[in-house]
C-alpha cells in the first residue's frame, strides 16, 4: 500500500503520539487538541486497516503493529532532519547535552559517536558521565542513558537494549587455558563491580552448587573492573555490551558457562514534563538503531599498537 500525500500529516501526528504514547502530550507539542490528534490517528488506522494504539482508561499504548510503524516513522523523520540541516551548511551549530554512565560511554557509546557525527554534522554532543540521575531542567542535560528497571520518578524511559552477564578473563591469566567447565572458574581470582547480580547468581544459573567463593577484588566502577581483568588480576562477571570491545580485541576471552540475562536494562530517559527537541529526538532514534548492532566499532590500528601478534587478529 502506498501512502497518499494527503495522509502524511496524519503520519507526522502519529509519530509524535507514538513517541509520547499520550495524546494530550502530543497535542501540546503539536499545538493541537487531543481530539484532533485522536482523529489523525484513527484516519491512519482506517487507511492501514490495523490498530496502532490500544485505548484504555488510563491512556493509550502502542500495539506491535504500531511500534513497527513508529520506529519506521521516527527513522524517516530523523533522516529528513539530517538532510534539511545539511542544506544550510552555514546554519548555527545545535548542541545537545547528554548524561550517561561511564562504563557504557567508554565501551559502547563513544566508539559509535563518529557515525553520529558523520550523519549529523551540525550537532554537537556535550557528554557528561555520572551514576546520579541529574536534574533534567533547562540548564541540565536533555537526555540520559541509564541502567536499571526503567522506572524513575518524573522521567519518561524508552527501552534501549537488554544485557546479559558472562564470565571473562585475560587469556594470559594463569589457569584460563585449562578451564573446561563453570565450576573451575571459582578457583580463579574473582573480581566484582558491585552490580546487583554477582558471581553467586551466575554460578547458580550455571548449575554449580555448594561453592565457597573466595574473597573478591571489588571495584565501584565497571570500567575499572574490566581494566583490572585485562591486566590479569582476575576474572570478572561482565555485561555483554561493556565487554564487547575487549572481546573483539582479544584482550579478554569468554570463560565456560552460560550467559545470564541481566535484571536491569539500558534506557534513554528524559523529563516527562519537557517535550524533546528535534535534536534530542534524532539522537534517541540513532541510539535505538545503534542498539541493534551487536559489534562495537574498533579503530583500525596496527597490530603492534593493539599489543597483539598478527595471528591473534583472527579472534576479532
């Protein structure tokens, strides 16, 4: 089915309503009435022959079909914004303040930022790293990326990606090459990053019972725990998205045993009372697309700068 040009306004209204999942908030952003937003959405549903929102007493929620269309519409609008910006190369630079946690910034976000900069040359990211949920007011960040259950008072949270925990260690750590089953990992020096799930949870999921775990080397920051593992201090139970670049460079290797689904997930958050700017919306849409890419971009460095013999590059 081809969408007629006359229905493009309805599609634009739907994209805003889908972002808020609230017709009244969408109406406020679009300077329409809530009934006008509802009318545009119903018109689009009639054309497509499918229900895009589930209506209930407390508001609306996207259906599976609505989520598909919302993702496509958001990506299309983001691309249009980028092209429109490029048509005026002398236009003012657009800043965007973002707060995130250090481990995700260091291992996942920053390696991807060159792709965003290439797609959005007029935008300038002001990146802050903090474990605290800072004030999202007019002088603070507009977007945040947080790791948790997706529920923060006064915040709207958009699911970005799930994670899983797996044991990793430096290939040079004594005893690693001889490991054959999960129970043997307990004989290694173990590192902890004070996450809500730890080694006892993982050993239980791996079917290993009755272990008397040794005292752990403990780090308050996941990045420090990962670097300690790289330097051979011990094995760490790592989040997949944090460990990925180390695994690709063969600085760390997966140890025997299953991956444990993390209780927490990553979310993009913003103040629920504050409508997102087109810049923030473009960045959030880009983040969601990047979350579908399992591999973290790595710099094209010579083997000797990575500290690897050429043969080991086969492990990338």
